[in-house]
C-alpha cells in the first residue's frame, strides 16, 4: 500500500501546476533522458539547469556550460518532435 501512495506522489510531482499542455509535453519528453522536476512553472534539469517559459533554447539558464548545452540540444530536438507530431495528426 505504501508503495502505491509513494508512486502517486511521484506521479503528482511530474505534473506542472499552471503550465500549458505544451510545457507539460516538453517536461515529459525531457524526463525520458534527463532528471527533471518542476519548480512552480520552471523546469529544473539535473538540479542545476533551469528552463523558463516559453521553454525555448533561449530560455535555458544556469548550470555548467556542458549541462546547459546538453539541455538546449535535447530541448530543440524534443520541440521539433512535438511540432512534427502535432502537424501530422
């Protein structure tokens, strides 16, 4: 029973409060390859890099240069994938 409630808490932490569907999609996509969490409406990646709304590569700040570049690359790739999926529906 405890495991179930812990899983529910973990799942709830993965849902952004007051963010767009697009922002949640970006968070979910980033979470597949990098450790991420929400800090209100900011996506925090690897506990050091922050991605602010509108969640574009230019919105990435903090962290080491390598971590920052990695997040920008993944973000660009995931945004392209999400856009391609959106237009093909």
